[in-house]
C-alpha cells in the first residue's frame, strides 16, 4: 500500500489506513490494490515493490487514464485515501 500511495502522492509518509475507517472500507481498499500488483506482473513481469519510482508511477497513471470508468474510479479512490492518510494534510495551514 505504501508504494502505491507514494506513487500517487509524492512524499507520502503516512502509516497506513486509520482504524477509524470502517473494516469493510479498509478490506476493499487493500483488495483493490491487488490490481496494481497484478498489473505490474502483467505489464512489467516484476513485483511492484521492485520497480523504479518512474515505473511505479507509470503503472498507477495507466489506471488514471484507463478507458474503463471503474479503473479511473479506483485510482481516484486510492488518491483520496492517500491524501486523507497523509499526516502533512493535518499540518497544512487552513485556507480560511
């Protein structure tokens, strides 16, 4: 999960999904990330964690540009989860 979130949000240094997320959401999010790992094996014939940062970003960005709406939606869900769990968001100054 960390590798995927770092590919989406540069500099992400969160510790994972908070316990405040419902169990079914945490389970579904982790399950959906298996698609990224399967894609790396299919497209690059290597595990996602062993790819370079550029290769990881390329795989994740393919989801964001997919013709299939469900894959684009998954990318947006991963991006939202990464942003919500990034501790830098809590330290950001309020725009108001």
